[in-house]
C-alpha cells in the first residue's frame, strides 16, 4: 500500500467516522477498464474526483467510468459563465486539497470543497474511489459518498 493510503484511512476514520477498506488496483487510475475488471465491477462504478477552478475557487466533481464533467453543468450549478470554469492544475489541486492529480480522494481534503456528484452513481449499490493514490481504491455506497462529501447531486457527467 502506498504511504498516502494510510494517511487517507486515518483521516477518514478520525474526521468522518468512515472506515475504508482499501484494495490495490492494477496500473493507474487512468485505466478504468483494468481497474473495473480487477475489482469485479462495471467501469461506471469507478469514480473520478476531478478538481476544477470556478471563479478562482477549487470545486470537485465526482463522476463514474470514462465520463468527464460537463463544464456547462458546472457553470450552471455555480451560477457563472462557462468561461469561468477550468480544470485545476496539479499545483492548484495539491495546494487546496492536499492531494495530487489522479490521487484525489472524494473527501479528506485539507479544506472544505464544494462537490458535485453525478446522479448516475446513485444507481449502484457501491462505487469505488481513489484512496489517496492511483494504485489503491475503496468501495463506498454512493449515498454515503454524497453525505460524506456534502455534495450536490446533479447530471454533471458528460458522455465520453
């Protein structure tokens, strides 16, 4: 287990009362198909927590599978022009959330962050999320994920 996963596990327990069971995943988080196969689930159950900048604030979108986030939906949710929405850089994500790139877990950030969860995730009994590294994941009920992230549920995913 990567050294960041124990940090995530400890923070999840202490701050959220959630005890994640972390599983190793093959390759890296960008190979959704391989991860889904290894975990025995559909690719749409593999979530990605993606940081965006909206009017100079970091927000997070959580979508499943190869679905990215729809910038127009993000803009509508935060009542801004789509031109004010962009992907966060690695540095912005790390500075604000305390996690890097594809290692961003859906919660356990350095500071609170507004979060949008794609409503399709709620169709599943459980989904999988990064546990602070690109090589470890944990399963979670999507309703609990929504509660722990204090997220707004909406149709934020765009078709791949």
